[in-house]
């Protein structure tokens, strides 16, 4: 899990620019529906989940999307190898969507657009590139949008089910801090993952074949983040599979044994873990506490729009705010001046977020911006849906590594609880459901 930046600045600036939603306006359904569309029974049936049909057409379309996304030639033989695992994915997504509909926690179009923006940022893709890429390849984006909508709704279900128990207690926080302190001096690993579930022992062979196909294409250069976003069944799918920096004792033992011997950049073979197979990529490694970290002090100016940007289009009212702020910051030469300018906009967002470890800044493009921005020089305007932000770096210092902020530690605990609840709830739903498959 990525450590999240802890202050209002970073909740605003590092949310990234507003995603252009013109494509979404035509392709995101107004109301959520199960990922496999309802079709006439004249189509061949691949599976039935509580009376809801998944057709061979649904499976073929998803398999083809997987192949094209990962650069696989979608030959009949290649698609046939993918179809058993894709069918399992569609069954689980239908179970999730049924629970989402039952609890009425459907994701909005804005939620879906934001999630796509995060996928692009985590993969260093420009705004709108993911949907453009799919369109160029002749792939309907409705499959990806439905999958993202289901995943967002499923996350909301998990938070609702966990309720008050999701929030860590002071005892939970102290225990986590003690564990983190014990790890100072050890190595932590930046991992990305793709999780391929195995819900029945008889499916093990199909899962291995599917995972091996994915790995072959990843090692040939297919983007890991896009593959994870499309097809991983872990909760990290919407962040491109990014687990952030984790220690060995936070990993499954089989994963830990593998990554210790992997060079940075390598992609693992399928790793058997509880519930399925993991494919992991080692993005980075470094020792905790034995290397200094760059810590920034920052100031920001946030200028809100009279009305938010809609449909990804900057109107005259928003453009006027952006133009005015860009002119105002040209004369800024100090962080005190930046804070004073933020006050003229009503301090809608706190000007000073406190010390910010550079390594915790996400996505990578914003980390690069902050690392390269000269001291006491305003950044370019950073456009969001509800306003525009300018950032200034006041100082950079090298400090000994410390424990993450309390907010980040709490998020680590919450992420683990959500992952565990997801596995348990899906197991319950599978056992309750009436599922039939035509093999």
C-alpha cells in the first residue's frame, strides 16, 4: 500500500488534474449494471449466477480485450487459453455487483473518471491516454468502465460492512508503530501485483496457464499497471497493482521468498498464495532507516472556481481563475508570499502541509515535479475539477528515516482489513449463490 500524503495540500494537489470526461459522457452508463450485459438466451451460455447469464460472447469480448491490451495476437488458440480464467473473473464481478446493487452503493461517473485518471497517473500516461489507447485499438471501453464501476462499488460495500470496526483503535495504532520500529534497519520492497484467483482446486491448472500467458507478455513489454487494472482480482487493481513499499513480514511467505532474490524491474513466475496465484514486479528496494530521505517543506495557493469543471471542459469562468492565478504567482519569490496569497483566496486549503517525505509523494509525475522545482519558485498551475493549485518548495533536507505519519499508519491497517474482508465476503457470496458453468 502506498503511504498517503497527510495534509490538505496533498489531498488537493496530488489528486491530479481533472480527467477529461467527454469520452465518458458517451460511454459510462448512468446506472450501474452487472459487468456482463443481459442478452437474449439465444446466445450461448457460459455461466449462470443466481439466474443472471454470462454468455460466451461476454467471455470472448473480455478475453479479446485482455489480449489486445497486453499485445497478444488474439488468435482462437490464445483466447481459448484465457477464457476459463476470464469466466471466473466475470462470475466474481457479477457477485460483487449484485451485492453493490443490494446495498445501493453504486459509484458515480465522477468516481469512475477519477479512478481512470489514477490508473493513468500511476502508469505515467498523459490525461485521457488510456481511453484513447483502447479506442485506437478498436476495443469498446464499456468493459473497462463497468469493471472499474463494480470495483469502486465493491470497495464501498466493504467499508459499509466493516463499519466502525474499520477505524483503528489507539491500541491498533500503538501495535503497528511497534512493529514498524522493529523493522528499522531492514529492507523494504516496492512491489506491484496481479492476483489470479483460484476458487476451486480443479481450476488450478487454468489459473497457471492464464498467469503464465500474462507473464510472457509482461516480460515482452506489456504495461504492468494496465494489465493489473484490467485483470487483477486484488484490491490494488485500481492503482495499477501498486502495493507501495512493504517489508518481508508484510508479504505472504512465498512472495517474500521470491522477491528477496529478484533484481529490480524483474517480474516473477506465478507464486502460489492463499486463494490463487500472485504475479509480482519488484520496482525498487532500500533499507529502512539506513538511508537518509529527502523531506520537503511546501506552501500552496488554491484558487477555487465559481463552479466545478464539468465534462472535462474548462469554461470561461474556470479559465479566468486559472489565468488570474498564473499572473499572480509570477511575482512570488518566497513561501511567506505564497501563504499570504493563499489567504486572499480564503485558505480554502491549508497552505502549509507540514514536512513531506519526497518518497511518499504519488503519482511519480508529481514527485518528479517537486524534486526538480527550484526553491522559492512557483510551479505551473495544476488544474483540478474544483480549482487550480500552485505549489512552492521552501526547502529540501536530508533526514534519517522515521515512522510514517499517523494517517498513513491508519491507512495501512485499514487496507489490510479491507483486503481480508473482501476475501471472506466473496467466499460467502460464492457459497450462497447458485452458479452453473458450461465447460
